[in-house]
C-alpha cells in the first residue's frame, strides 16, 4: 500500500477513485508522564514522552487508514493528510485520511 501527499502516485496512473480512506486513534497522557513532563516544561527542552505518544498515535492512525483502504481493495491512498486535536483533558485524537485509489 502506497501513501502519498500528492494527487498522483509517481510513475503510475490512477485507474479509479474509491472514496475516502480514514483511520483515527485517541491517546491519553498518563500521570507519570505528566509529572516528568511538567518538570521538563519548567526547565525547557523537548517533551519527549509527548513526542513519542503523538508519533505512536500517527503511526496507528496511518495503519488504520491503510486497513480501511485495503477493505476497499485500494492499491494506494493519495492526498494523505494528518490532523490532531485535543479531544478531552489529557487526550489527543490523530486522524489520517486520503483518497483510496486503484492503479493501472
């Protein structure tokens, strides 16, 4: 399964557009991370635990999008986009979406 952020797949021709493929996940912080990251926030620097949490969430959302595209018998997903938002106090949603296509 190929993902691209462009409208076409390089060196390939799109045969058919199958619709929107999407995948999302909601991840929550934990108390242990909040305490250590609060200290880091005071002293400055990257909040690595949160970076890892969001990276894992992006990977999971992309994998779920791929599963959705496979269920449509897609060969690729074009115009892939990722968005994130705070869903609840301490929780964040990441959604991946794009157009599932078949290739010639």
